[in-house]
């Protein structure tokens, strides 16, 4: 279940980023100028991910972008909820189950 949620999140987030970059290049350029603490080479992408999670995309007059953004944020939080549920269930099941959870996530 975690893999499905993670895969869907990656798919929708990629579509969101592509639409933002292609249809709203001025916003994309502005994101590249933001201060972001990251080791990644692409600071614009890191800023865009924060832009997505903060909900700033809702200010852009683009129904498709907003729809993709909402889906990506929902999938992100759903994935986190599944990961937490796995660890809680593993904690109740014992130490070996926790090790198994880590192997699935990593």
C-alpha cells in the first residue's frame, strides 16, 4: 500500500511540476530565486515542493494546476499516514516487525 501511495504521489507531483514550469514560467523563475536550504542541485524544485505543500499554488489562476496540487498534497499526506500506520502496527507486533517496516521503506 505504501508503494502505491508513494508512486501515485510521485506521478501527480511530477505532473504538477511540469504544468507549473510550462504554463507559469514566471512563477517557476520566482521559485528559483527563493532561499531554500537544500543539498540538491535543483533549488527551484525544492522551492516548488515547499510551494506545493504550503498551498501557494491555489493563488495561481489555473484550475488544472490547483487540481493537480490538491491531489499531490493529499497523496503526500496519505503516504505519511500509511507509513505511520505501518510503524504503529509493527510496534504492536514486536521488534522484528519494525525491522521489516524499515526494509520496506528503505
